C-alpha cells in the first residue's frame, strides 16, 4: 500500500492593501494572568494597535501546567479569552502545541469547539499560513524530542495521533520540505515550539538541529521562531541567513540559568517577560522585542532586493 504523506493544511490570510503584513509572536503564556501574563497582554494590545496587526502567532505552551483537561476546561477562557482583551488583539491567533500542552488533552486545543467559544483561536499540529508576501510554516516540534518518550520525568504525554513516532516525524518532514520547496513567497518563516538554537535553560534542540535545520537551510528560510525557553533572544545561523528568534516570555520568566553568552552568533538575549513584533514588506523585515513595560529591547531589520537577477 502506498502511504502518500498528507499535505499540510493551508490557510490564506491576505496582507494589508499597502502590501505589508504585521503580527505579534508570543509563547509560553497561559497562567490565568499570573507571572505578568496580563501585563504582557496589555503591552501587546498597545503595540498591536500601533502596528495594526493582522494576526497573532503563538509558539506553544499555551496552557500551564498541563495543557487543557478537555475542551470544557475553564483555563481556555481564564488564560486566553479573558486576558488578551485589547481591541487590536481581536484577530486570528495561529497556535502550535508545546510540550506542556501535550501533557493534557492535546486534541482539546485542536478542537473546533474552542473556536466556537472564542473565534480567534486556531491551533493545529502543523499547518501553513499563506499571505502571499509571506508563508508561515507551523511545525509540531514536541514529537521530535526523544526524552519525552524515553524519560518522561513523571509526566504523561498525550501521544494520540503521533504514534508511531518515527513515521509521524518522517511524514511531517517530508511535508514541510515539499511545501518549503514549492513556496514562492518573499518571506519564508518557520514556527515551532522548541528552539533550534538557544542559550536559555533548555538550550539547543539536537533533534531539530539534526532533522529540521538542514531542510530550512536548503530552502531559503528567513526566520525560525519558537518559544519553550522563557526568554527573548536572537541568534544568527552560522551556515545560512536564517535568524533564530525565541519569543517564549509570555508569563513566567527570569529563570537565570543561561548558557554562555560570549558567542558571536548571539545577537540578543533577555531573561524576562515580553513578546515580539514582525512587520514585513516586499523589501524589508522589521522585528522588535518588547519587555513587560512595552520598551523595545532589540530590533532586527533585514532588506531584500526588490528584483533579483539570476
Ligand atoms: Zn515548552
């Protein structure tokens, strides 16, 4: 029997009439407002208004400590609907699952029932958001991480739909590679929960370095965005133009146990709470990191030629 890999689900989200696209990126947040989650949410509302954002990207670990218990779990409203109340945040949210989400009923977060409770919510394992200007490839990274399977540290994970792990990953990588190869978007962005590169608590994810990174490097990806480490950071790939951007500071932060910081590829690291904004045009990307008071801590700008000659 032939097992054709299922194509990734694709959502169209058009750019603004001036051709630009803006969005916020947030990770590791759902704590019923605690640990400055509400303060970060407030500043997202302010920046969202200023940039007239088109949508919000969540890099996962959406609900602490153990995801949702079911699609009736009140944490959904207490940590999402009732927290991100600013007018500018009443846009589509595109979310992936983090490892903490897999400790609960992972399928609950994927359920259309949640979209009936709050129509902003869209969480799937892996999918594509296509704005023509940019294509954003959301990748389910938790199943890549071996230690969750071999040494689960007392946690139980909801692996329904994932087993067998090996073929799940193989098919996913095949789908991502094909979609990236066929993409004609000006900007190619990949979003996952786990960092490829990080100097934070969890550090690099070896499985992603080995299996996912070569595909991104071979297909002209501009940015890889993730959460997992509760910090804000920017690391440059040493072998390609890829910029690694961590936005996992939506609530609990200040862990304080970073790895060594004196390395040339580390452009920025902040151990506290905050979020990131992205503004794209045909020629420029402007990315900013904000702290809990809305102060811009770091800015990354990249330009592309409008016309490239072969
Ligand atoms: Zn995580």
